[in-house]
C-alpha cells in the first residue's frame, strides 16, 4: 500500500476524532463574535475571522463535524438498508429476488440527487432531513454488491459444507455468507464518503442543510462568495476543507482496497 | 469620393448615448398599478407619469402631469390642471378624459395598488385640462400618496381600450408600455434585459441618454466586476456596505437619506409572548452593538419607527441596557430558542444582521437560528404564527413620506405588512386621529407617541435608518435621487459630463 494511502487512512481516523471531539477542541463558540469582522489569518486567529467576527478555525472544526458525521450517517443508513435488501434478495431467490433486483435498479436509474433535493425542500431545510432523505437513496449500490457477493459465495465449498452440516437461514447468512461480502462493502463505503460529502456540501450550499448560522462547510462558502476578492479566507478555507475531506476519503478508500487485496 | 463622404457622415453622426444598469432580480411587470416590487420603479417612472411627484433630493411635492393643483378649504376636493401638449407613446394627445379613464382602472379592486385611491368618492373632468378628485373624508396624506413611487401613473388608451382584454390590460402591460414618459419600452427579454429608448416626442425636458439598457444580473459580484470593466454604469442597490470605503478608482458613491428603515418585527405568539423575554431580547439586539459593523457610515440608529426622512425624532431610540437582567430573565424561563427570519430580497445584509443578533442573543442565553423568508411569503406569515419566525427583520419602505403610509401599511390592525398580526385598539384610534391632523408639527408629535407605544409593547423594534447607496461611474451627474424613491436614479435627469 503506497505511503499516501496509508497516510489517508490515518487521516481518516484523525478527521473522525476531530469531528467527535470538535466542541472540546475548538477555541471559541462557532456562532459568537470574538473579534472584529474580517480579521485576516494571524498568530492570534489562525484562520482569521469571518464577516461577523467569528473565529474561522472554530467554525471549520465544527464544519468538519457537521459534514463528516452526517456523511458517515448517510453511508451507515445506506449500508444497513442495502445489506438487508441485497441479502434478502440473494437468499430468497425466485420472484422475491427478481422484484428486489428491479427495485434496486429503479433506485439506481432515478436521478436521486435531484429527487433528494426536491424532497428536502418539501420537508423543509434541516440537517437530519437531508441525512434521512439521502439515506433513502444511498442504498442500491450496496444492495447490489451484497446480493452479488452472497450469490457468489453461496456456491463456494465452505458455504456448501456449512449448508450440508445443517446450517441454514439467518445463521448461514450472518455467519458464512455476509462476512465474505464485507471487504467489498467496506471499500465501496469508504470511497462513497467522498461522494456523500460532495452531495451534502451541495445541499448546504443551496441552503438545505442545518439552519444558519450553523457552520456547514458548503453553506459557509456559499454565504461568503461576495467576499472572495476582498477577504479570500472566508469562502476559500471551507472549500479547502471540503477538498481535503474528499481527497482523504478517496485515498483512504483506495488504500483499503489495496489492503484487502494484500490480505 | 464616396468613401470620404461616408466617413464624414459616420463622423458627423452623434454616438448613441447609452446608460447601462442592472437589477438583482427580474421584474414581473412595468404596469404602474401592478408593479409592487422595488426593482423596476426607476423604469416605471420614466415610462409613465403621475399627477405630482417629489422634487429630486427633497420630500417636497411638485407638479408632474399636473402643472398646478388646488385643494378645497374642507380638504375634500383636489383640482388638478394638466399640462398642455402631453402625448402618449403612440402619439395620441393626453386629455383629462384619459386621466379619468386611467384612474378608474386604478381603483379596480383586483389591482394590488388600488388601495392608493381608497377614500375617493368621485372623479370628474369639467374640461380637457382639468381633473377633479373628491374624497369622502379629508386625507392630509392624499397628495403624498399621489407622489409616491407606487402612485397612480397614467396609462394610455392603447392599453386601456385596444388591448384591455378581459383583465384591464394587465396581460398586455406585462410585455408592453403606453405612458407619457420620456422613455418608451423597446425590448423586453424576460430574465435577461429590458431596453428603454428615448421618446422623441416627449412633452417635457429632453433626457440626456438615448437608450437605457437594464440587465438582469442576479449576483452582486458579477455586477461589481461589470461596473469595474465598464460594462455597467450604475449599481443602484446592493453594493456591499463593507466594500464602499474602497471602491475602485473611476467609481463614485452617492449615499442619501431614504425611507428605508430597518425594523425587527416580533411574533408575540410563541417564545416572545413573555414580556420579560421580549425586553431581554431587545436589550441584546441593541443596534448600537452591530450597526457600524454592518453598515459602516451608511446607517444611524433609528430615532423612531419612522425613517428620519419622514419624521426626525428628537434622539435615537433608547434601548434597555442591563444585560445581566436580560440573562436573568432568560434563565428564569429555563432558556429560550428563537428563529430569526430575514427578508430574502435583501439577503446579504439582512442575514448578516440576523447572524450578529444570534451572536448577541447567545450572550444572554438565547439560542437562535436564522432563515430567509421569500418576499411572496412575508405577508402570509400572519396566517400561521406558530410556524412563522419569532423575529422578522427587514428594511421596509413606506409608500410615501407621510407617516400615515407607514402606520397604515405596517402597524395598524389588519395592515397589509403587519407581519405578525399586531393589534392594539389604542394605537388604531391614535393613528386614525393622527391621519386627520394637518399641522405637521402636531401630526409628527402624535405619530411619535404611537411609535413609543409600539416599541414599549415589544411588537416593533426600530433598528436603523439606512442610506440608499448608489455606486456609479465617475462623470455621471444629476442622478435625481429622492428620499422617497428607493434604489433608483432618475433616467430623465441623469447625464454624463
């Protein structure tokens, strides 16, 4: 595994840690003015202050939290729902398999981001509305992976042996089939984090995320675009943070794939 | 030889004088009876003309289509003597009969601005140059209503007769114009641009510019770049206040007093039902704590619930100052969560104010979020107060400089923009009384008393008098701005040196 990918995997844990302990790590309150507006980055305010005089470093830490954890939540919902659907299709076979496969394909072909945007707009802007709606649309690829993996694994000798020794039903799936599908699922999920971050950032950029003045990275960039030429750090730093999160997630996904192949 | 003659001819032809401006938003219509929004008022007033208008730079009323007027001693009859030689854009001469036909249209209840003529008893035209309006009761604000940017402006028979259709010509006027103004509507590409060309047969002073090009450019960044590159001549509204002290060379800033008053409207049906909480919130959001950060030198603390160009209150409004007491009041109710709504039309500056308030409210233990309220939802907030925000902040413009047009639109029971349905019979009675007073000093005292009651009630919080700011290319003069005419220059007077 190349060093860059290993570093990205480490970074993945660091980002998750920052997201979890962010409130204790941040030097200030993310919505409270601590200094004059538009202070450029300095030793006193490492990332400067924004148009309200709020600490940009604090808002970025909270921004990572508000982007990273919801992304993981969307992936988690997608993985759980996808696994259930995929496993049910693979195990049930016949008409149930056929119906679930068509349902999965239906969700794959519909323009899910557009529909999710419409759904969130209808439900009302809000972070958890966004997470829930995205979760609804984010499972089909996982369902397809799990179904394919389980069908393949089910014909292998260890699964046949388990079946001959009387193991069946849920135990067969949980003990002998699903674990073998996990590596593919994990790699896909890790690579997917980057996609979810981008979509969540799009939602917050369009004002469909957490209500202002929540420090969402996409919204921070969107709201301060007018400052681009005069106070560059206000729109640029959140955009850079999104970039770092996306690249890290992508590289970590590649790293995990390499790791799985090696193992 | 032919080439030489051609070259001479080209050289001799004067270059067309073009003024290019931009709107942040598209306009729905230039119909003066239907155009309720602020963008487009500058175009409406050069396509159409009213009976009277405010003089540039003042709140004094001057004649427009009416060369003079008189008011009967009982204040009920207004007699307007019209100018000679006025023609509509299609060349037809304007008579008092046309004015009467137009005013009848304006009174039609389906038109949103028909309320300007509420209280009119009858109208008549004794001769082709005289137009008479009789009121049911005296209205000292009536002339101001006729001078308002949204006042009746005469539409010609092309719209009212030939193209009236079944809807008073509303559909036709969405894409056409037929007024008496110095410019005619030549091109209308919705969402992109509107072109006005000089009316060669205009009855009044000839405008300097031959052509006004109005572009729809939604983002201010783009407008600013276009202004710097010379692709625009003026930004009439929305140039960021925090960048006004460093406008690039070659650009100038005009800042003038206007009727734009920043007000916080309190929804007293939820968390702010509690008077102690209202007082605490008012303590925290004191504009002295954020005004300079948002507006720099382009705003001053409000003196009352009327813009100072309307009534100059004796001193800035005094806010409660005991932050410790405010914290105790919030703690006593176990914490408060508020939602601050702001007018979407003014999003960049209003959101900034709202976020300053969030920061200040946090200091007394109030958790607040903000959200934008689209303009078409503002007036319907009153229908569902539980889902409406707790505070709504906006820079609102009254119809005219008469304070009755401020109370009648925002504060009185059932007023069109009384966003949270405030109702106080005492205030209503005082407003009715004040609207009949003709002495300006006495009238203003009465209206200031009303302002004090509204503020003490915690229903309306006056925040700031905001100047109208126009950024334009150096060399333009005679902008013709008026305190009562928001976000607009006068295309009829503006010229390039």
